[in-house]
């Protein structure tokens, strides 16, 4: 590199008159300063609304008092995002540079998700936000630039009653004449100056309402005959200035209460035959038939919930009674401990939908 100095015609003539035109002057030996170091930053960023991040400049820029940094947003379209702010106004507030710390800060809380249509004014945000960072020197170095893009995606709301990482969580309810409630959790997002909405996919029947942060499914929602499953597909949406900034789709399945009992169910006739009271010999071993569970697709695991003898709790310290976790079969071990009487064994199942159900089997032990 060399530093060249352009002489005026008068100065050149003066040097020639002094006989110095053919000599290498001290001025010609000065080294050219060249360009500032390159600014190495990611070419593109994908950030979630609500996220804050910082981009630190390379080590060569740390502690250099002769460098000034500037951000430019001229590669973005000219848009009026709200009544008060243009796209440039929003970008200037959201993406800033710290001269002392030599870093760029991006606060997506001040932005809107990319490629998002406002329900207020019909304006759509750009697919990406384009940013130019320029470094200029006060010491004679040539400036350098770094161009990068930022794409902001909507954040995810949570459903308080459905604490699951599933992309689309499911809730289940039975036809019992009671409403269901689900609470929208902002998941740490600042809800200031936002509004919450609810979109119901399919053909809304007026049975799903949003009140504050709670979704209510009416007591008479679902299948009018109460015989068939009915699914509500819902999307709570958080809006800021008309732009969606967060959402969470979830579904609720309403269904008849699964049949769970000791006995036989004839589905074709919707006929139930109870076989939940059995007389057995005192002290002898006993194995029951498996309880009926219908529909089978919701069948879960089984456990012994409680035992009563003649209407009072029985502790079963000798562990004579047991329930098979897979089949629900009740077993009584041969023993000399039990006294004659009526023993009610309550078996509980946790369905695949998370609904707990119980079935009773009464064993009358006689000599």
C-alpha cells in the first residue's frame, strides 16, 4: 500500500525548478492507509418476535476511537406501517448501534413479524428487513460496509391448561353439561398496546367465545345428539397495531364419556350388561375378568385406587388385592387375613386423553 499525494501544477513546476523532479521525495514514501477491516456479521438473521439480540463487531474494531458506525435502511421499501410510523421510523427505533461497545442491537419488540398483513390498514410488512452497517474512519482509512437481513417470525402463545411442547396441543372434554375453559398465556411477551383475538377454523357454531384471556367452550357445544366426537380447532392471536405478533393453534375434542365398567358392552345395540358384583369363597384366590373400556382407542393404564370393606376404608396392609396395569384385571391372593364381608375394589384408569375414570368391582366373600 502507498499513500499518494496529488500536487498542483504549480507545486510540480517548483520541484522541477529545484531539480527534485527525478528524486523520490519523502512524500512518496508515505504508506497508503487502505480500507478499514471487514465487518464480519451474519448475512441473515431469523428472530422470534419478543427476542432481543446483539451483534458484536470483530475484535479489530474494539477500542478504536477513530471509527464511527452508522446504520442505513435505504434498501427497504417506503411504507407507512401505522398512522404514526413509517417503516424507517420503526427500524430506526428497533435496530441501533452502540458506538462505545461496537455492537448492533436488535429489539424485535419494536418491530412487526415479516411478511405480515395488518388487519387495521391492509399494509404488509416486507419479507425481510434490510440493514446496512457502515464504518467510517477519521484517520484516513477507506470506509467499509456490511449488509444483512432480519426476518421476524411470530412468537408462540401458550395454553395454560395444555402444558405440552406439541406443535398443536389437544384438549379433551366429555359431554357432561359443563363449559370448558382454556387460558391464553402470553409466554412472557409484553402485552402492552396489544389486543387478543380468536380465530375458529371450520364453520363456527357460536359455541366458542373469548373473554379476556379465557376461551370458553359452551356447556352445549359439540354434537347435538351427544353421541359423536366433535373437534374445535382454534387459534388465539395477539395483535399489535393490527399486525399479528404471536399465535398458538390448539384443538379441543368433545366426546361421550368412555364406557368403563366391569361387565360387557354391545356397541351395536348400545347395550350395557354389568357384572360388577361377584360372590367368592373367603380365603380363596380370585382373578376377575378384564373391565370393559370403550372406545378402545382411548384406553390407558390401570391402577388400584381404593378398597372398602362394608362401606369403610380397608388398608390392605398385606397387599392381598392387586390390579394389572395393562389389563385392569383384579386379583385376590389366597389368604387367611380377610374376614367375611363385602369388599368394593375401585380401579382407576388414566385414558390416553388424560381423563381419569373409575370402575367398581364388589367382591362378596363368604365362608
